[in-house]
C-alpha cells in the first residue's frame, strides 16, 4: 500500500496566502510546496518575514512539503557566488518552514552544449551537496527542458555522479512530455531508484500544452500504479499550469466547477479532481 500525500503549488490558485489556504482546505489538502506567496517568491523574503508566514501556516494547520525554489534556474555561464548565497539563505528559509526538501534545477545550458558545460554543472552541484552534508536536507532535482537535467539520461548522470543521499529526483511527467521524452516506461525505469517526490501535471506531445492528470501523454496513472506497487511513501505535488486546452470548455460545464470563480481556483479544482480520480481508480488512498 502506497502512502500518497497531496501537496500543491498554491500560488497557481492565487498569490495571497489566505486565499491559497482557503482553496486547499476546500480540497482537503493541507500541504503546500511553497513558491510564490503574497506577491513574491518565498526565498526573496527576510527570515523574519518567513517566520511571520510560518505563523500564518501554523494557525491554519498547514505544513510545507518543500520549498519550491528557483535555485539552478540561471545560465550556467552566470556568476555562481550570488546564487550560492541564495542557496544558503534558502536553507535557512527551509529550516523555519520545517521542511527538509528543497526543489532545485541544474542550470540553463546553451543548445547542444551539455557536454561542454557538464563539469561546471557537476562542480556547482557538488558545492550544494557539500553544504548539506551532515544535515537532514534533501535537494530535489526537477527535470526541466533546456537545463542540464532535461532528459532522463542527463538526470541519471547527475544522480550517479553526485552519488549522495542528499540528492534525489522530482519526477515531472509534463516536463518530460514537453521535451518529447517518453515518461513511462523509459524515463520512469531509468530514474525509479531516485524518485523521491512527484510534480503532478500532464501534457500533450502534439502541442506541449498542459492538461489535467490522465488527460495527456504523461502516463500519470501508469507511473502512480508502479509507485503504489513499490509502496511509495511521499508527496504528489499538484502544479496545474492549466491554460486553455482541448476539452476545457466541456470540463467547465461540469456541475462541480460551474459555480467556481474563473481562473486559479477553478483550474486548480480540475487538476485536483483529476489526480484524486486516478488515485481512486488504481485502488489507493491519499491524505
């Protein structure tokens, strides 16, 4: 039996923290992968401001599944020290928010130059990992188009080269689809030993548009079935990214959604219900 815990990028609902928590409560979700809150990225706040945010979360009984940081989303040719300083600040932010997970990336790489910049990517990541040795922090690398870790092969290269319990993988099906990668079984089988955390969004190969889980080519159901068989104990973090997609107008007519406010809350509801339906279909529970 798997232990799926639902979380979400609540800034896709609204940037206001109270609105985020109101909507998540409506969906019985009490974890947030905190990225944007009250107008800016959480890692841009002072530590005192982060403590104030934590107090608001505590008042409503919300927990943070991970800090959804932008770390690693700079050009590989950009100066590293200011970014490393942001990393150090993010560690302090995560401590206040009481999470040991930090979402990160592996730097924008000029097209076709992965091999040229591989050593620099590994050097920077080694510095990240060295800093968290002896702590409980786990740095979660998200696969993303146009960074070093854009394909399962490059993600695996990072994991194997670092060879550290402090580095694990976020598996994002939609991001692989948008890079024309087969999510299952190809990418999943290659990375399954490192998958610690999932971002739940789906996408279409045809136009790379993002759609609710199970409505695209990301094989979300198959991946969750495999994880369930392994007894996966971790977070499924909703990152809807829903714009316009084929079938949206029909979905909006569903009685569950017709009275919801247009925009973030309605699209989040669609994304949340799609994921819950898949979990129920494969005979698992969520919390």
